[in-house]
C-alpha cells in the first residue's frame, strides 16, 4: 500500500490540466461549437465535421500525454491523468458510435434510397441524442474529478484502483 503525501500547489495545478482539457472538449466543443454551427441552419452545416475532429484531437492529446507521464515524478498528477484517460476512453467509444451511425445514415440515404427525413431521424436519434446525454453525464463526473484535483485528493475508486487501498 502506497501512502501519498499532500500535493503541493504546483502538483495540484498539473493535476487539473487533464480535467480542464476534457471539460473544454465537452463544453466548448460539443455544446457551444455544435450549437453555434447547428443554429446557422444549412448555410454552415458542413462545418459540423469540426466537432468530432477537434474532439478526437483533444482525446488523442490526452491519451498520448497520459501514457508519457511518469508515476515516479508525481503519483498524484499521474493518477489524475489516468482518471481523465479513463473518461476520455469512454467518450471516445461514444464518438466512435456517433461517427458510425452518421456514416450509416449517409450511406442509407445515398445508396439505399432512405428518405432524407428518415436519415436525419436515424442519425439524430441514435447518435446526437445519446452523445448529448453522455456529454452531460461526463461533465458532472469530470467536474467532481476536477474538484478532487483542486483540493489535492483522489476519488475513492481511484484510490482503490491505483493505490491498492480498500
């Protein structure tokens, strides 16, 4: 069992970074940017592809950075990067499902003759709505993780998983 000392201010700031990145992706990209593009109607709707591209960029950075951080440097910062990586992985799976459903909807409309309205309902019902729900749930979860990073603690599940505490 490893006992952690209280993290310094610099460690707490470093531990907040992965949570800030993830929340920026969720709030600025998936809520604000998506809403801004969708509200313009058909005139700028082709820019909607920016949302998943930016999201996969944020997620990719989180995966790369969390795999390169060393536990020996700061266990507290390392664990917070792993927490953000866990939620990022779940969200990457959600985004993969969204892209798959969107491609299936486009293929059905283009090659199978599905009506445009039915394709929009298919894509909206099976991808955009579940994504919105998962974004909102992950915002709440990630805000809790950010709070733990700010005050210098770890969530109970992370203590069990990474420190072997019961």
